[in-house]
């Protein structure tokens, strides 16, 4: 399947993505309960979700063209054409452009129970091991020279087409193609020797410790919540909280708050007829020059340029 412009879904945070991220930072996809798998093609050019999010589903990505950066907790990966991306559930992550370049990515998202359910055939769980278990040398990005990326990308394109055209038996064929992909990914990670340990449960526990605070920060982004107040909210010392937050979220506390404010500013720039000054104050910036500086630092463009670019791309 050759990708055509109409197949590409532009990322507009306020419209297509941020509204699918819950107050606790979880990215929500609505699946068919009887067949929980979806596929999308996203074009990242200038417009990115800055606040780290996680999700309950598992995700496979294929970089169609361009270059970008993937941040997974405390790891940063350069991603480029033909790379394969593997993301488990509850891995806080963000996407970003690389310098002035953007990228196009095809993704398949599916719930684990599509492949393996508790009480099911145990061998089926091996398909999911790379998504659920980790070792120190695990990498979320597989470069094309290390895997049969042509077969994987070919299967992903077929799945995308099947899910969007829904011919007879599309579910059976889509699942068979997905299992072929999972087998190739599992074989790649065999040499990494992924082991079942307590890291997965620990990760869930760590996210849950911050969940109430993350909800508060999303709701009260206009307020100036201090480090001391945040640490007290989760019953941690200031020193421990700073280290713990950075470890779990992949950003410092102050950077996380700024990313929320900039995401909200982008939403208002796209959806409300307000001046840039009004928007800056609305999201909690008291200094206009500081808002301009941070907006460009986080997005690569000024608020005015951002609005002009998005309007041009969506005409």
C-alpha cells in the first residue's frame, strides 16, 4: 500500500490527541471490545504533545520517513526511516522532532488480551514478553539492519488497510498478520534475554504514587504549585521527590508543569479567538517574554508561527 496524503492524520494536540489523554496522563484509545486493535498514520512536523503520557495498550510503530526523537522515561532515542518502535503499556513517553526535521509514523495499537488472556495457552504469552518485561539493555527502537523491517512494515500496511476498509474476514487476517510481526519482534529480543521480574509491577506502583498529583497538575495548570507543595502532596521529602519524579516521568517537575502549560496554550491558539497575550496569562504565565521564550524552546516556533503553520497545513 502506497501512503497517500489522505492517509496521513496530522497531529493537532488540542483536537486529536490531548483530548484522548486523561487527567492522570493516560492516553485513551477506544477499541472494539470484540477486536481491540487499531492502526493510524501520524505526521509529526512542528506540532507535538509535550507532556509525557502512557497507555494500557501495546504499541508497534514503523517510521515511514524522516527523523525524530522518542523519549521513554529516562531514555532518549533518535528514530529514523525504517526503524521499528516497541512500546509497552505504562511506559511514559513523548515524541519530538529532530532539529528541523519531522517524521511520519505508522502505528498499531492493541490490548494484550487480543493475543493472550489469563488462563489461555501459555505459549501465546511469549509474543507479549518484549512489551511487558525489561532488562537494563532493552531498547525500544529496533534499527532496520537488525530485523526484517520490510516484512514488518508490509504487514503493518496491510493491517492498516484491512482495519480501514473492513473486508470479509478482516479480523482473522489482521490478527494473523499481527502475530507474524510479534514473532519477528520476539525473535529479535531473544538475544536480550528478557526476564520476568518485579520491574513491571514496580513501574505501575510508581505511577500510581504520582497519579493524584498528575491529576491536580492537569486540572490546576494555571496555579503556581511549588516543588514543596508537590512533595507534600505525595508524602515525600523534597530531595527524594525530585529524584523520584524525574525517574518515573522522565522530566523534572518544573519541566513537566511547563509542558502542560505549553500544551494548553497550543490548544487555545487553535480553538479560541484570543490574543497571544491573553492566552499566555490564561495558562498561567505572568511574564509575556518568558512565555514566548519557553513556547519556542518547547515547540521550535513562536506562538504566532505555530498558529500560522497549523492554519496553513489544515486548509
